[in-house]
């Protein structure tokens, strides 16, 4: 199981989240125990470590980040295993980047983006005096209500993005920027197929492909000849049939592996499509 992060609904009473006009801008994270959690990042995120260190497991790669580094994470699935030093105290600020702001900064900077099918999921950078000052300023935004203004916070995001663009050698970062803002058809198809068996909504997929929901649905229908939800459910059901035929996993496990919300919904949809429940289908396969 994984968790959407930031969560789908803003809790304005949670002081660890910086929320303005129902929009997540940042999270102040403090832990004193070792924890592991799999999360789905719904926004591009900059992570500033204040104390301790973190190990991020991204696909088959493990990245360690400490207080002398920041890491830029592209929206997607990340298994985060956190290990703490300095007396088991860990603190970090996660800055959730507004998609339009990222697009505007890259456009204003004049980058010649490669719209192939990049899949660069993170960019790790060393801190310096300027970034350390920026980290201190971010902490003040959680405490000072006068700074909790959407316009100010968007400008603050632009500030760090422009700084990274201007100070990091572009040959080392261009693939990442391309991956962040790509809107090519090939990139969209790659994303749909990559996350096909994850429990993601059409809205999640639209966000991952840098599109509005309406644009995503329209382009999806043009590419696949079907509305996204119908096509995705059909592919998941086909995969479920394969698993029912060739594995000993439970119905609940198969439902989860195919990306359905829950096993009850999976069972109803399977029976509606094939005329049998998953259990009956499996029984018939072996009789």
C-alpha cells in the first residue's frame, strides 16, 4: 500500500503543513523513530534536510540525502525508508512545487526542452550558503502568519527554481528538467503504461503527464480509442485473469496487484465484465 503525498485533501488545522487557499505548499517533517513508508508524490517536490539523513529507495536505486544536500523529486512512486542520526532526530522541509510555476520558470529561462521520453526521477544537489539561508527562511513561513500568502509563496518557489537553473551546469540537469515538464505523446503513453497497475486515478495520471484532466481525457481517447477509465479497467481485468490462472495469490492480493481500489469493487467489475466472480472464474479454470 502507498500513500498520496501531499494528501488529496488539505487539513488546515495540521500545523506541519503549509496550506494556503486549499493548496499545499510545504510540509515540516519531524521524526524521532525509524520509519518506512511507500508514497506516491502528487507534485514535484524539493526536500531540504535540516537534521539527520534519509535513504530514498526509488525503483532499484537507493539515494542517501543529508543536511548538506537537497534533492528534487519528480512526481511519481517513491518508497521512502528513513533512517535518523543525531540522537534519532530527523527534520526536513518538503516544498511542493506548483506545476504552473515550474513551467513558467523553465519557459522564462528559455530552456530548449527535449520532449523525448525521459525518466529522470530525481536531482540531488549540494547546499551552499545561499541555500542554507533559503532553508532558514522556509522555517519562518510556518511560524509567521503574515507570510502565508499565495502570491508570496509562489514567488518563493520561483526564487529557488531560478537559483538552481542558474547555478547548476545545464548538461548535468537538462534531462531532469525535460522529464519534469515533458508533454509529448510518447511521454504520456510511457506514463500510462508505467502506472497501469497502480491504484491511481485519471486525475493522478493527468497530473503526472503535465495535463489538465480534460486535455488528458481528450488525448487519451485519440491515442487509445477509448475513455481512460474504461481502457485502464479493461487492461487491469485482463491482467487479473492472467493472475487468477497462473498464481495462488488471494483475490484481495490480485485486486491490489492490478491497481483496484478494493477487492469488492474488483469483484463487481470482474463479474459485470466476464459473468463470473473472480473466485468462480478461478474454479472453472481448474475443473
